[in-house]
């Protein structure tokens, strides 16, 4: 399953939510330098979805807050978790 998200690094707390426009936004504690935020994002999303880090792959947006990720998991399970955010 492909996810398009907006990442906000340097947040006080980690969080996954939909913004007012209906876009998926992830707040993470990691700083946006030397790929730390990308690594932390993969680790965080793997924890949220209950899968290993190797099943979360950053496809595009390495230096951009708008990212495209490929999640190797059951689409129904991912959608169920995301629906709980609404």
C-alpha cells in the first residue's frame, strides 16, 4: 500500500493524524538533518502499524516534507488503523 504523508520534524511528541484538508500528517521528534527524520519516520510508522522496519520503504521525498512510502502489509489492516485517526 502506498501512503502520501506530510512530515513535521522537531515536534515535542510523535503523532499521526489527518489535517483539516484530510491529508495524513506525521509529527516526529527527530530533527530534519542527515536523514535522521527519515530513519525515525520509518521506525515510527513500523511501530504504529505493528510491522517490521523492513516492510516500510521511503519511495520519494527524501529531502521534502511531502513523502511517499510503500507499506508492505495487508491493506485492510492499514486502512483500519488509519480510520481510527478520523
